[in-house]
C-alpha cells in the first residue's frame, strides 16, 4: 500500500511538470488566433456530428493520430494517398487496418474549416487531426486538454518509413520502451497512452495466437484469464472472417475510462503487449496506480498526448499547409 501511495504522489508531480514544461518553440495554443480564431469550435462541431454517426470515430481517430506521430512525426503523412510512383504510409501492412472513419473525420473537419473564407487553406491537416483526436477523447468521456497548434504538413509519405516504427501486439516491455523512447516518451507515458485501448478494437488475427497456438499444454497463453480466453474463442473461432473485430475492453468498450487497467489486473489484456504492462514488475505499479484512480490516469494521459503531439513537428521550411489532406 505504501508503494502504491508513493507511485501516486510521483505520478501527480510528474504530470504537473509535463503541463508546465515549455513546448516545442513554434507550437502555441493560440496559433490561429488571428488567421482562424474559431478553428477549435469548427473542428469540434464537425467531429461531434461524425461521432453521433458512429462510435468507431473515437478509436479510429486516436489510432490515426498515433500512427501518424510515430512515423515521421505529427505531420499528417499518414493521410496521404498513394500515387502511381509512390506507395504512401497508409498502404503499409501495419496501416491497412486503420479504420476509414478516422480519415473521414479529418476530411469532414477540414471541409468545415475551409468553408469559412477567413480560414481557407490556413489550418494544417496535422493540426486538424490533433484537435479531432482531443475532441473524440472528450466525447467518449476522457479528459479535455488544450491542444498546442502550429504544425505544418509533411512533404513525404512513404510506406517504407513505417517499417519498425509501430508497436506490435506481441511486444514485450523492453521493445515497447525502446520504441516509445525513440520518440522521446517515457515508460509511464507509454503506459498512459496504452490506456487508449479502453475504446479500441482489434481484428481476431492480431491475437489469435494467444488462444490457439501458444506454446503451452492447451495452446492458450497462461497470462490470459481463463474465462476471457473462452470468450475470445467464441467470438473469434478458427478461420473466422478476417474482417471481424472485437472490443479491446470487454467491460466498458464505449467509455474512455481506467477500466482497461483494471482488466489487466484480472488477466484481461487482449494483446500480449497489453498484459505485459501488468505481468512485468517494472510497470506493474503504474498499472495499479492508473487502475486505482481515473483522475490520475486522465491527467497522465492528457500530458502524454501533449508530449506525443510535439514529436517530429514540421515548420515552414520542411512542411506546408495542404489544400487536400490526401495530396502532398
């Protein structure tokens, strides 16, 4: 209990520091104050409309932002469509499962912004994606945080850049930490960001090895809760339609809460890379801290998202503002 209290106090001050630390020089919460002063409300209304059409808007947009920032930085390069002579990021195997609703959210928000004459072609696709991500999180009951703005859109999008840049479902803690550290993110921030899986979904083939082909007597990963493993088998039978997807949080899949961490405590992490956060002693205390307090999770998540949004930001020298998010 004493150890948990120490972790809670440490996480509180850690979050406080992140909120106070200076951001990337060009990013500012008021970047569009003169060029498009109402941009955040315009984006929020468009996102709200899309959210009411389908809840998939939430996980799809969050994942799109994450996959964008981890490859070439937060520069909307994941939105670019392939051309005859260039295979873009979105067509890399690791990105083929990105749901279309995420792309559609950005397209609709961009159209709403450009419909205002003062704002037309003044707001980057990268910033629209960052704002839309914050808005879907808040709409699902997660934290509302201020978004730093001023990113330019990238001038490059190549599928080959994705290789080795995104976490895989079977990653262990060392692999996760290395990948996040390469983007300037700590283990605590990695665990907080993993909490977005509370509204995520996954196709069966991403975890089927854990319930059918694991190296154990019965072929099931012993780290999996037995009842949960049986549930997964019934939802994802062998040779299931590859388009079938299931919720990553079996308890409250439509709420951005800390139940994801409570699930890990019970062996209900869908991916090995989820469950390892609890089974590895180096990360277990942080999982317990987030499971014990949704406020501590939300505060740490908001701070980690702000830091993620600073990764590889482009400026006027190495970026521009796209008139069409899918075309460089």
